[in-house]
């Protein structure tokens, strides 16, 4: 009898250890910061070929270099929409990111223009489709015509129509603020680390990031149509410089997220003081809060975790937890609360809710006020 018990006990012990190991692995995976890297174009979609250079190839080389550097960090998981010269439909690129519950989506491209324009640009989703921003959106969005069933996938979307491009900005609105933070870091690094000319942060309605449920940017690393810049981007050294700048921006973005939800211990919960001489501006039916952080980490919504700020609340959106401070229908009061929050969280911004659902600030302030 005892000889039979030993194998049974050994089996149960191994099963218990295996269970613990599996749980540990799952926990580690949940803590990973997932970045989806998207090399623009590919396959029969060559992108632009300014001065004989190939956008699809340069974008892929830069993307793979960014991923190679990021994977040196054990807490970062990199997923590629493509790693070879293949065609991936625009809607599928977003699907890859969404299925992965990614924390970031970064699409990498090369620019083109009829002039000798030069410089980098980083785009976030928005409705500012005037002038050249619309032309960039139109050029990138016209890739859908290379897809066999584009009419079904994009429901009659017309890249040449400003009305169509305005309409696609709605889905990503909730992530625009975080996307802007990353975009600024990327452009700053192009200037300071890569020593390149920057044309700045732009907003345009780009199909590739319209349905991503996480902060997303489209990076134009330079103009292939500019002879000097095209030659630079076609070199291994140039591609490495641009990749390093993008990688550093992503790491800095992640570090800032981690710091924003750090464990700061306070023995008291300070009260928010409001100046008595500011008249209230009550917006009926609307609740204002200040978003102070967004992270994949889960923290108790307590003041000691958020620099002592009061009225902390937490909301899950996809795999991201959003943390808010304050809760009032008084717009003037929430502005003052935002100023206080900015002392600890420089990127703090006001958000509005109606009937429990988030609405744009424009819609909120159109409501009847006292």
C-alpha cells in the first residue's frame, strides 16, 4: 500500500508545483507591457519610392530594429504586424493590436512630397484634416484600394472625402491624450537624439489607427523624396538612429506611466481647497473628473497611491486602468482641481461623463449651465 502512495504523492507534488509555475507565468505575462510595431505597407504595396528608395523596406528595417532594442527589456513584449515583405490589410493591423491587448501601437512609415520637403512627423488620430495633413491621411488611407474586399471592410469609406476622414476620429478619442504624450516624446528624440529636423506632432484621420483600442501613433521618419534625407534613411546607420529615438521614447513613455502610479505613502488625506471668490459653473447632468494616470497596473484607488489627491476612482478600458481624481458638476471647480493635480501629474486633464458614459468636453460644455 505504501509503495503505491509514494508515486501518487510524487505526482500530486509535481502537479502542485506545475500549478504554481503556471500561475507565476500567467502573472508575469499580465505584467508585461505589450507594444505592437507596425511596419507600413509591404508586399504588393510598395509605399512611396522617392528617389528610387523603397518605403516598405526602410519602414520594415526601422521597425525590426526598434523591436530588437525593446525586447532587451524583460518586461516588454513586442508583437509585429509583419516581419517580412508581406501585405497586411489596414484593418488587420489594428486587429492584431486589439487581440494582443496591447499597451501601445506604433506604425512606422516614410514620407513623400512633390517638393524637397524634409523632416520627421508623428501623427495621432484627429479631425484636423486641413491642407497637407489631409493629403497625408489620403495617401496612407488609399492603401485600402489594394485590398480585395475593401468595400466590406471599410463600409464605403472614401479616402478622398474630408467627411469620411472626420468620421473615423471618434473611436480613438479616448486615447488621443496618451497618444500625444508618446508622439511628443518621439519627435523630441528625433531632434535631440537623432539630430534630425522635426516638423512636429500632427493630427489626421488615419485608418490604420482608427480602431486600435490603445494609444497609437503613426511615425513618418523622413521624406524619401528629399534627396539627402532619402539617402540617409536608406543607410543602416540612419535607420538605426531613427529606431533608437523611437525606442527611447517608448521606454520613456512606459517609465512615466509607471511613475504616475507609484506607491507614494501619505499618513493623511489632504483636502482640496477651492477659492471662495470663483463663482460656480454647474453643468447639469454632467460629471467632471481629472484623469491623472493610465496604466496596465492595478492599484487601489486611494489617495496614498496618488500623491494624496482626493476622490480617486478607477475605470478599466481594455487592458488599461484609468485613474481619476475629483468628481463634480462644477466646471470651474474641476479646473482648479486640475491645477492642483498637475503639480504631481503634469499631464492631468479634465474628462466628462454623462449618464455614466464618457463624452467629449465639447459636448459637455454645450449642456445647459447655471
